[in-house]
C-alpha cells in the first residue's frame, strides 16, 4: 500500500496545526459558527444532531494494521468505543468534542491518515474495488491509478471549491464492485484491440435527490493522459456547474441538461487544449506509485477447504471471494451481525481485525463500500483459524450479499439531515429474516436503507431499497424495487404509497415472498423482478 513521502507528511502535519488553531479560535468565541463551518468541513468535521461527527479518509479503502489500531484507539479515547464504516470506504465517529478535534487529527497524521476532503464541495475520498490487487478477474490493480488521482486532486487550486461535492471511483474488471456508474466520474481500466491499457470514462452518475446512471463519454483514454482527461471533465463542470441552486449543482445535472453529446464535445475540446499544457505527471511518477502496490510473497499451499465443520463451510461459501492465487482467498468480515448496527465496529473488534490482518493477510485490510471489511490475501489453510477468531468476537456472520447484509446510513439517530431512522429498521429486518429462516432461501438479495433523499444508504441501487421520509411529522418509509449498483446498473422504482416502521418490515417480507413464489431456477431477486415487472409486487403489497 502507498506510504507517505516527506511532502505528504508535511502537508498533513501543516493542516493539523492550522486546524488546531482554527478550532481553538472557535472555542474562544473569536470565530462564529458561520465563519467556522467551511473550515471544519475542509477537515471532515460535521455538526450533527448530538455532537460533532468526524469522517476520516481511507483512500480506496486500504488500511494496514497500524492504522486500524489507531482508529480503534481514537474510538476508545475520543468517542464512545466504536466507529462507523461508511459507503465511501471511510470511517466516521459520531461523538466528537471540538476541543479534541486537533488531537485526533494529530493522531491520524502519526499513522499517515487524515480527514481532508471528506466533506465540502471538493473531490472526496477516491474509491475502488475492495478486492483490488487480489481479484482473479481484474486486468491490473486499479489502486495505483486511484492514488495518482488522489495526489492530483488533493489541494488542487481549481477544484477546492466546486459547485458541489465530487466523487470518483476506479475499477479494473468487468465486474463492478464499486458502483462505478453511480459516481460523478467512474473510470474502468480497459484493454483496447492492440492490447494497450487505457481508461474508459463514465461521467454524470449519482444518487441523491435525482439519481442518474453515468453515460460512457470516452471508451479509451491512454493511461499517460489519464489526469489530463480527468482535469478536462472537471474544468467543464467547474465552469458551467450551477452554484445558485445546490439541488441542481451536481455534474449529473449538467450532463443531463447539456446532453451527454454536448458535454463530451466540450470535454474533448478542453482535453485537446490541456494536452499542450504539460499538466500530466511524468510516467515515472506512476511507476513510483506502482512500487507500493506489488504483490506480497504468495506461497503455494492448500487449495481446498476442510468442510467437516458445517458452520465454517457455510461462512467460507458466503464470505470468501476467489483470489488470483489458488492457495488464497479474500475473506470478508461482516459488520452486520443479526440485529446489529450496519457498519459499526467496536474498538475491541477493530483491534482484533488489525491483529488478524497482520497474522493472516500480509498486514492489509480493506473497507468495502458495503460497510464490511476485507482481508484481501488469506491462505486457505489459515481460514479455519481466522473464522474461529472472528466468530468468537461476533464478526463471523455468514451473510455476504444476503438480505441481512444491509447497507444503512446513520439516519435520524445521528444525522441532522435525516427524516427517518435507518438503524432500528435495519435491525428489525435482520431479526425478522433470521427468525423466519428465509435468508438462506432467498439467496443473493441486496437491501439498502437511506434516512433521507440524500441517499447515503444507496437505496436507489438496492434490489430492495427503502427511503425514509417525513409525512406530516411522522416517519414514513417508501419501498423501492429493482436497483443494482453492479455492472448491470439500474435504478430502483418506488412501489407506491409508503409504510410505517413496522409496515415496511412486513412489506419487505411480502416482496420477498412474491419473489419466492415466482422465481425460476437460478434467478436472483433482481432477475425475477426484471422478468415479471412491478405489477405482481404491487398487487401483493397494496391489493
């Protein structure tokens, strides 16, 4: 994984001291909240319902054990003993005191971490495939390109104050595990007919109030022009993006209103201009970055699992992913225990995951955008020992991509923007489908919950999505069906009138029962929905 050089460290250390001074001036009353707000947002600090929330960047989701131990220590020292892993492959803390914020940033800087550009109208944490560098189906490891983009975008003077927040994802396989087409810019590393690697650009995707799937605007950009083309996309947006209406400020609105063809024309024009400006980093810089992402020293070993323990065998079947080396797998640690809070991990669990990464995964962990954790390189012969340790710590739930593997935002329990609670709903659904035994029967079914239209829970991309709304002062929940964040990207559609908290749990089960009664061999919930359409579900839900 990437390690800071002296410039990275100096940049982060300087920001810590700058923000420490800003926070103290706010505490001393020398800055008003209005004056302080843009300063704290530049450092990942939000003011939520009950306290400050700090969001920490985890670039493309990659961590080492030292960093995970530090995150656990912060949870213990400055929060209430836990952290919340997010859909942006970050971690956030919900109970931060302003007087501690500078010390937390200093603790992060000591392990090559920060909270810069995790909020505000800037390029946010760049995400990637959580199996990057391990997946059998990828062309190359996409993380060096994500890191190059991170270095280009950090403190870029033209893009510090964009019309709205901006999110980029980078993948390198045809299987999309990063919701790439639901980003402002999605980049897929591809190979052309001549066998050359390049980047395919998708621009103008996103969820929120107006969900859109990004169109492909260029099928192949040479990798030695990756930054230049990215800059052209951003410059056109920065030039014409709406700043008078935050609801129309995202690049997806610009691409939609201009039309993909006209937006592309302007990007190509800007690209041609920039090619003569020499802004692309030297190819040697990409080569330098790649040296941090070389494969660990894999060793041949067992290639099959002893399946005599049925609980262990079930976990292996559900929570491991094929690795490019046949003596290894990527092992997913579920942060979705039955009845638990999706994405939460205690300090003790974080310490354990750090130690297990050191013992079993070449000192590396990944944060998934599905709010779970991956140990990317685990020897098959070590799997039983790993599972035993996880299971004893409440981290061995075998539910990857099942209905209990719920994505949920913090909702009205924490967020000042939310209209409804997400966490209790996720807990009730998890408990319902464990009690009725249907989770096993349902197979792959991705359920996602957002507490407001901002869609931090990705409800538009759920096979089943739930959106919390305010209906005359009462929490109400809309049910959506048919979304996908994968390579078969689609946006879920609202079934009809909303439900109460208990009613939406019943509605989810009703939708699941329709699927079970209608599915054909080998069909997932999403496949059946696409084949039979909305009508049978609406009939069962509303009569």
